[in-house]
């Protein structure tokens, strides 16, 4: 097994023979990398297929590009802020209001709000 260079934040798991090219009979291997983002605590496995004509440098460049894309994607997950206590209460009030409205609407046959006779 050839140890490949990995960018910081990734780990090289190894390579695995998956088959042979039908036209050239060259062996095809898959290089597996694991990426980790410490900010969002997300992990991702990336598999890069290669044959003997693909250089190690090219596989390493593809892994670095995949890590960069992964980290850019993870930046969007941490931007949302948690709602405050007052905001959560307001969200709960709106959900309850919608639930009541929906149950009253279901009482009618034409989806208009009608109240039951008292």
C-alpha cells in the first residue's frame, strides 16, 4: 500500500482493488479518504477511483480539492443561530395557532373555517 499525502483535516484510509478496465485490462483501485470539520463536527468519506495511468500527485490534488469543497459546504451549516427563549415561545404560539386553524378547517367540506354549533 502506498501512503498518500493528505491535507490537514483529512485521513488516508487506504486503497482497494475494485476491478479491471474492460478496454485496457488495467487494474482500477479506489483511494479512500476521510474528512473532518472540527467546527461542525461533521465527517465524510471520499473515494477517488484511479488506474495506473493516474499519477499520485493527481490523486492527492483531487483529495485536496474535495476537502476544500467539503469545508466550504460545512461553513453554511454553522451560520444559523439558535432562537432565543422569546423567539421559541413565539414559534410555539404560531404552531399552536396553525394547529387550531387546521383542525377547524377540516371540520368543513369546502376548506373554509366554520365553527361547530354550540
